[in-house]
């Protein structure tokens, strides 16, 4: 996809979303809940994408990486 088409695709997607919301206006509670879930997922995805690299290292680490278990204690 050419970079010149990206704004056109974004505008088309936005317009399509507006049409869907307008068509489902009688089911406002369902649309609101769906949009809230999508917004929450978007915030989580952005947060994960912007997390520092060290956070990813700690997320993949095991307990043994942070604690020294001494056999004499047990």
C-alpha cells in the first residue's frame, strides 16, 4: 500500500465506523460496551508497545533470577 493511500484508507475506515454506529443507534448500550472494550484493548496494546525493554526482560524472567534459595534454610 502506498503512503499516499494511508490517509484515504483511514478516512474510509472512520466513515465506515460512523455508519456502523449510526446503524446500531437503537442498541446504544451494546455499542457503548463494545467501544469501551476496544478502547481498553487499544490502551493496553499501546502500553505494552511503549514499555521499556527491561520490563519485557522481567516479564520473561523466572523466580530464580530474583531470589537466591539457600538449601541450608530448608
